[in-house]
C-alpha cells in the first residue's frame, strides 16, 4: 500500500470539487509579505524583499500561514527582490533551495571551500543550490525581480549567516 499523508486524504464529508479547491493556492488570494524578513530590512533597507507563500511557510521564520496549502515534502513561494536590494549570503543546512526567475535578472553568489562564484540568472533560468552551500542574491536592475523559491523540506530550518556578517548577530523573533 502506498503511503499517504493526512493532507492528501479527501475528508468523507467534503465533495471532490471542494477538496480540489482546497489544494489550490490562487494568486488572487495572496499578498506579498514584506514582514517575513523585516528584521533584515530594519537592519539595512538594502535587504528589503517580500515573500508570497503558496505551499508551506518556507524558511523565513514565519511559523504559520493558514492561507497556504499544507506541505508534505517541500515549500513553494514567490519572492520579490526590489531594485538594488539583496538577499544576504546565507546557508540552508538541511535543504536544497531552488530559484526560478520569472521576471528580471539577479546576480547569484555562492561560496564553497574558500571559493566564490557569481552568476547571472535571467528570466526562466533555474538554479538548485545544495544544502550547506552559502548563497545570496542581488538585483542590480532598476525594476523588481520576481522569482519562485522552493525548499526541499515541509518545515526547513531557519538559515544561518556567516559569522562575520552583521545579520548573524541579530536576535530573531
């Protein structure tokens, strides 16, 4: 018998149509959450960005979002990176992170074993960054960048920052 998760089982009292609708996260029901990473933007406005959650809560530290589809294997959100803003260098120790560019261009930077690499991601480009590899991003453009972000766990750990990065010293909520 194939393993099932509670969130995949249609409740007996629910119609199939209602069950299918409960598995859809419609864009019109979402809003951008600039508060998910507000502690970073409060430290320096260059870190301002917003998350729009669809499946699970991601690794931003948001503990609960009743407006998302329950996640059993991964999280999925979109992220807006305003012009001239950045996602600071950080490490997800427990999950792979995937970025898929929908609009705009960003510079993605990665560090590993003392080596540093930068690459440009353009519309419809995708990158998968393995766990334990520090990564960050910067929008050099004059317009916001929009990307899909997927993390390979239903409840990822909150990422860490390099010890010498000022955000590593900030107490999170």
